[in-house]
């Protein structure tokens, strides 16, 4: 039985979901109440896009393992991918009992904000996880201010200058002295967010002279397209979101199109932080990006952005949608189940052609 278990996990890591599921279901016949197995089956169903079966198995796992945060966290991701945001973000709080998230939690003496009236109290909203997560959820800062809070922001260094450009003006990384605190990704729960009540993206006022300086570097006679082919290689799902750089070559062969790399560390552009990247994006006509922070940034700036997403993509892009409730200017090009990225690039090229 151990051999079958190990084989199923190896197949899953290799992306052979159907084969992995066959092995797991065979194991279920022998150990039908094993919570970890039930959770694994739920994750495979989720990655296959069968959210109904995924939820069933993950709820069974949570019933067997009520104190297991991983099972509850995976249930959260399933609910969020289904667009059931209120339920999903409630379960998403289980992340703080998982080691990879615990190290990002600010253990401040001030009480966590639970949504109660703030009446002028100072509240610290702090970023967590990746840069894209901060860009996506800082949109809640104006709502907190409207609820009576004096909002302070704490973000990673490469986001600091960008956040000082956020419309409305918010102190950034100036002090941790506050009366209450809350991580940004808990904001949707505090405001009972549903698909129809997602607030608009944060707006960043990029200095016009900086945008003009970037525009002068681009070719005004052509359609200037920024491209990003890879995210953080340490991301647990990087295998299914980054694309070999060579596959982007056909985009540069489209008549009237000039491609510019926005890939930090591998670009002819001097992108020192996300503020500089924002200025460059503001001068471009379009951004084509894998699921990484630049896509969030382009979406927040209102720039047309074409997101290249795997079939089993991150929860926030949901399933089968070509648009996003989080970013009105974003369009999704999805890789078909067990397909390859070349077919996705072909569709992008077809859309780029005049």
C-alpha cells in the first residue's frame, strides 16, 4: 500500500493527474477514512477542475482531521476558485497555522482588527506572501479609511515607492506604532466580499515625467508590448505558471509589434523596483504576462494585460473565465488541460496580428 501511495504522489508532482487519481481512488477502497488521502484526492480533483468532487473530499478530510490546517486551507483554495469568496476567505484564515505562512505573520502586541468601528484609531495594514498579493489587496485601504481608520501601510522594500504613489496618500513603512493591525489578505473577510462587491483596484499616480521618460525609449511607430515569462522560481506552483522564454519568440515576429522584456534581472530595461516597472508599463500599449506580480500591477494601472494561465491556475483566476472580477482590463488565455504552452502562444499571436 505504501508503494501505491508513493506512486500516486510522484505522478501528481509530474502533472499526471488522471493517473495519480486512479491510484488514490484505489487506495481509498482500502483506507476510506484516511484524512490525508481524502485531502490528496480533493487536491487532485481541484487541479483537474472538478470543484464539486474536490469540495466533497476536502470536507470529508476536514471532518476526519478537524485540527489539520492544510486540509482546511486546501478547502479554502477550492471555494475561492469556485468564486465563493465569503466562505473561501473564512477558511483562508487557516493559513496562519501553516509554517510557510506563520513566518510572514507580524506578531504585534496590538489586537488584530476584526471589522469593528475604528473611530479614528491608527490601523496597520501589512503585506504578506508575494508582491502581487500586496498589489491586489491594498485596494482595501480606502475602505478601511472610510470605516474611520487612520491607515498605515507596511510593505516589502521593492513595493515601497509604488505605494507612496497610491491615490489618497498613505504613510508607507514609516512606523509600526498603531492601535490595531491586519494582514491585507484578510481584508476581503473583514468586508464580507463577494464577487459582486469586489472593490476596484488600487490606483497609482505614476509621475508624468517618469512615464514620458519611458515613452521616449519605446518605438512610437509600433505597438509596444511588455512580456513576462517567469515568476519566482521558489513559488510552489512555479512549474505550472512559468513558461520557457523561447516560446515567446513568435510574439516579436508579429508585424507592427515590438516586444520589451519586463522580466526583472533579465531585461534591457532598468527596472529597479515596482515603481519603475509601473512607469514602464504606463508607457506601453499592452502587457503579456504569466501569473506573477507584473500582471497585478498592469491590471491596477488599467493597462490592457493578457494573462497566460495554466488550467490548474491560482484560485483568483477561477475556472473557464476569460475575464477577471479583480481587474477589468485583464484578459485570460488559458492553457488547456494537459496541453502545452505553444498552443496558448499561438492564440496570443493570432490576437496580436493586425
